[in-house]
């Protein structure tokens, strides 16, 4: 069984690659990336490193050669990635890949306002229609991304949010990587979708309480509407398009699209997922040291 990881030099791709090299013969691990030179250390450990760029379909034909099962890590350009992912799916099918595992989002349905949803939904549809076996890993929001949010809240004493009391089942990227590696090495996950979540659904008030506890300083929740949140993000230096993307996640939480908690991480990996508290405690300590 030869397995591949696209986007192997990204944060998630690198973690999945390291886990695969612990569990498989390195010659059976194919790492695809736009920047093979950044994976020289993994090539030295015996992994097969190949160039692959979803925007260059000609690079994909050879990239998937000899691969049985691949993790398709979603790319970053929200406007173009559905098309990019379709090119990767077609190339994988043409090369004889049997199963593609895709990093998606919870509840990629029509009504979900998260800006990432349309391209994830389009990719899931393309995979379902591809003739390949598929597995969707619907990763909730990374817990690690709350570390800078909480640092800012501790500094100002205010956690500004438009999520209302909406909950999010934040998941550590470590657990997303472990779940992906598990599905790559195990049989029996064909044509299944898993919500990859942390152990709890967390509200803004919960985050403020965690921040208060970890920093020994009071942090209060300040609720604003979407427009005010976007204006604040722009005032903080974010381009408007990026601010709208960022603000779409608390909107999705407010509307109940991110609060589902699953047991998939433990079922797939054998270990319980990290809590947001743990990720924040470690992240705040690291930030304080740097
Ligand atoms: N759940 C969440 O909270 C959350 C947050 C942010 C992002 N995401 C999604 O999850 C993915 C993985 O997260 P991450 O933290 O590893 O992100 P990251 O470190 O920013 O990595 C970006 C990834 O996109 C790949 N990529 C970009 N353009 C590509 C192209 N043209 N062809 C092939 N691959 C391309 C990169 O591959 P190479 O550079 O190796 O070619 C890399 O794996 C992201 O790309 C994004 O879709 C999820």
C-alpha cells in the first residue's frame, strides 16, 4: 500500500508526513508539494518527494503514479481552489489512485455562512462523482488559531466577537493530523465522512473564562454584529476581503454550524483529542517564552 499526501510542506501536511514515516516503510510514503526542496530532510529519511501543484495539471499526472490512497489537503485560494481540487481528483483517478481523503469543513451545506463552505462543498461533490472511494475529514476550526485571539483578549481585557452564544468544537491541528494519518493507514473508511472535533463545544464566554483563568486577569466578552466585527478587523490592518472571511466563522458558530462534537478523533487514533484549554495553555506559554 503506497500512500500520498498533497501539500506535504504545509503545517498539517508536514505533521501527517511525520506520522506516516513513523508507521510505514518510507518507500511507501509519497510526499507531494510545490516546494520539494523544503522536504529534503524527509527525502533523506526515505520518503518519495515529488513536485505537484494543483494549478499545473501537467505536474499532477506523474505525481500520483503508483499511489493507492492519497490525502488531498485543501488549498488556500478560496476563489480558485474548487477548480484546483477537481484537477487533482481527475489526475488521481487517471493515475489509478483508489481512495482520496479530503480535508473539509463541518456541515458544508447551502445555509452555512462560513466563507470556506462553497469550495469544500464543490470538492466533496466532485469526489462523490469521481468513481474513487472517498473519505471526508470535516475538520473543525483549529484550536491553535485561538492562541493569538486569546493573547489579544488578555492584553485588552476584552474578547470581541459576533458569535453570540454560538459554540465551536475547536480541534487541535495535531489531532487533525493524527486522524488523517490513521485513515491513510487503516482500511474501512471508504465513502465515509467524519467530523473531526475537539472534546467540547466552546462558547465565547467559555474562552473568556479560560483566558481569565490562564492569565489571572479579567477578560470580558464584548458582543458586536458582523459589520462592526469586519470594521474592527479592517481597522486592525486586515484587507476587507480577508476580514469578511474571518468574520464568516463566528457567524457560522452563531448559526449553529460549528458546535457539533464527535468522537471520531478517539475512534480513529485511539487517543482522546486535546482540549482547547490544553492548546491555549501550551500556546500562551510558548508565546511568552519567544
Ligand atoms: N480547520 C481550520 O481551522 C483551518 C485553518 C486554516 C486552513 N485550513 C485548511 O486546511 C489546510 C491545511 O491547513 P494548514 O494549517 O496546513 O495550512 P498551511 O500551512 O497554510 O498550508 C497550506 C497548504 O495548501 C497547499 N497548497 C496551496 N496551494 C496549493 C496548490 N496550488 N497546489 C497544491 N497544494 C497547495 C500547501 O501545499 P505546499 O505548499 O506543500 O505545496 C499547503 O499544504 C489549508 O490549506 C486550508 O485549506 C483549515
